[in-house]
């Protein structure tokens, strides 16, 4: 199982490195993820903030 995940990650990294559009999308995703992590870390109740962030991500994923 770990081998499969590692293989998928390697293929994704190759695609991101070779495609400027994919690189831009990965950069935007990383910035969004960092923003969410900062919001969770600075909240009074991190577990509740993580749950809200997960709900936003699931809603965004289901809307597409």
C-alpha cells in the first residue's frame, strides 16, 4: 500500500514539475492549505476549526 502511495506521489510530482499550469495549480493549493493550517493553529478550539476546514473542503469538492 505504501509503495502505491509513493508511486502516485512520484508521478504527481513529475507532472507538476513538467507542466507550468499544474505547477500554478499546485502553488495555489499549497497557499490555501497553509492559510487553513494557520487558521486552525491560531483558533481557540483547534479541533472545531479543523472540522470547519474539513467541511469547507468537502463542500468545495462536492460542488465540482
